[in-house]
C-alpha cells in the first residue's frame, strides 16, 4: 500500500522552461510535505516544504503547490537549469509522527541544454 | 555549520554477521532518523531517536536496533544480516520543530553476500 505516489518515473525538460513534478498521497492524516533532490552517490538534499495549512510555498526558483481536496502536490522549477537534473522525491509526514517521512519512488528529471 | 556525516561509506558483510553504522547529526539538531533505501525505491523509515530514546519505528524487525548518544550522534545496528538487507542506509537529523526540514547524510552502502 503506497501512501505517497510519484507516477512519472522520468521527466525531460528543455533548459529555461518550467519543470513540473507531481505527487499524490492517500493518507489524509499527512500534515507536512517535503521535496528532496538526490544525485547519485549522495544523500537527499532538502529543497522545500509545505504545511497542510498552506496551499503554496515559494523559495527562489522552486514553488510547491498543495491541493488538499485532491490529495495532490506539485513542485514547479522555473527556469529549469541543467544542474537541476537529478531524482526528485516527494515525502509526507503525519502529525504526531515527526521524523517518519513516507517517500514516493522518485521522478528522474533531465534538463537538456 | 557541519552537515550530517555517516560512516563508513561502503561495506561488505556476510549473511548472518552483525553491522554497526554511524551518524553524526548536523550542528543544532537533536533528532536523528534512519532510513533504508533499496534500489529504485524511496527511503523507508526504520526508526527515530530523540533524547537518546527510540521515538517512533517503521516496519522493521527487532534485529534492527539503534542508539543515540548525548552529543546527538547515533548508531544503527543490524544483527543476523540477510541478503535483503543490502541497501543504502541514510541518516537524517533535524531540530525538534523541523523548522529547516530534515538534513540527510550521504549514506552507507551495505552489501550482504
């Protein structure tokens, strides 16, 4: 039973364009959501998070949108750069279960020059 | 500010052996979580330590155990290793209020033969 789903294993985008990575979840008890980027042979790097009391959070080129009714969140990267090429993981956490992140399987983003 | 460091980076063990993995948390962080990441999957939560006590556990058998020390560093111990324990083991630290998310180390690649 996969509680956090990233249905696109891969995404290819042209440099300078927008990258949109999607994530769906099933558990309505999740109240905190995070996006991580991972390069090979490195640990996940925190990008941006959002609490369930918000529907949008922005940090530089990265914006996360949360649609609680649809149990869906997305990460927008604008403009995309070749250095953004990596695997992106969506993660969710339940209230009262701090530190227990439930991860999706990841989406591999390729940004082409 | 130092990040999360894990040791060793790689190791090979024989089935039935025991292994200890180590993690130093980021400066200012007092909570440590451990994750197992199999190939092609997202990280799976093993357990979390706060104030030197286990504070939440995922779906892992008791042969996975841990410790947290007064300086907030942590160990993951796995007894009676099985072939399926081969994975990347990640440590993540955070402050209790997770204000800056969870910081991951680069991981320990464990191979059981």
